[in-house]
C-alpha cells in the first residue's frame, strides 16, 4: 500500500534500499534536521493542519511545531537510525530540531522510540511533564503521558526529574512522578502500544 499526499522541505536524500535494523522493513529516510514525518497510517495533523507523507515527499517539522494523531499513527525521524512512533490520540512538540541533539516534548498519548544506533555525539531527549528522558544506548523504549511512564524494552535510558537522576536498563519501568521507584516488567508480554507500532512498513 502507498502512503498518501503531502509536501516536504529540507530533504537531503531519500529512501535507501533495505532496513536500518530488523524492525525497519522497507525504507530509510535521511534528513538534515530532526522532525521529518517519514510515515503515517491515516491523517496526522501538523500544527492542526493535515500533513501526510507521499512517496519521496515528507513533511518537515520546525521547532515548536506540534504533530498530532487522531485514530492514526505516525513515524518521526529524530536522527539517523532513531525513530519516534506516535500511537493513536497522541501529540508531541518538536523542541529542538538539531539532528545531533533532537528534543521532543510528549503532550498526550504514547510514543515508542526505536534507536537502531546512538552516536556518542548524539543526545536524544524526550520530555514529559517535569521529567526528561535521555536515550543512552540503542534499544526500544515506550513513553506514555497519562500516566507518565517509561518502559525500557531494550537499551538504557536516564531520567532526570526534580533534580534527581535515575538510569534504567531493559525490562525496567518508571512512573515519571515524584518519589517513583524502578520496577520490573515482562518484556515478552504483548504490549498493544508496542506490538502494533509501525514495525513493518509497506514496500
């Protein structure tokens, strides 16, 4: 199936054959900035206006712009090999569009962040409420807004909130609130937000 119409500036190179990792089945998209909307299933709203990627054309978010899904899903390129996937009824704001230091604020819903690679010169940060989540290693992360929570399916992340820093490894979760403690969860248990992510995209 094909992805629908849209426009996009600032695209350096498009569509490399093959996948960056096992969960990326169809294409890699490369941009000079963070915030490229590389894929969508259904209507997505960029600053409350519909914006859908098409073959070879991808909407580019600017700093402080918002992206929102309704019953749809969307995939955002943050840096080479790092993808942020929005579940239905989710919204984010692009705080920093620097390709080496992307920063996104989760406003509503759930996002899944997949890092196929993390360069030592790259800092990927997702904020939710008063918490800041930094991705330290390649892996797979789920972040929710209500309740505010981080699950590390694979990899390692650092959470800073209320002047306290906590590091989480795989199989660990943390409610992003005051006095939260790290807990274990079953990584093999099906998580509907994770298992229905855009892990296999149409060719």
